[in-house]
């Protein structure tokens, strides 16, 4: 299993967390998504997956949820 952490901006509430979690959970290989919400700041999103996630796919999923990928943290 691979753990990757992403920095996401624009999230402010539990609805934001749900939206991002749902989109990232649909990525091929993703098995678990956890969000550490920093309302109005940069939240940390950790994804557990069976393989390396494609950065562009992660960015697209976060964009689809309505937020911005800032960087991969780890």
C-alpha cells in the first residue's frame, strides 16, 4: 500500500471534505481517503492506494470537487 498526502486549498466545511473524499475515492487503486480540514487554509488530504496515484488524475478529481491542488506533501 502507498500513502500519499496532498495539499488542497479552498475547503471550508464538512461538505467540502465529503466532495473531495468522494472524488478521490473513485480513482483507480484508491482504498481510503482522509482529510485534515483547515477551514479557509490549506487542508491535508491523505490517500491510501494499492499503487502510485497519477498527479494529473488527483488534480482533476480535486478540481472536479471544486477545489485546488496546491502540492503533493509527501
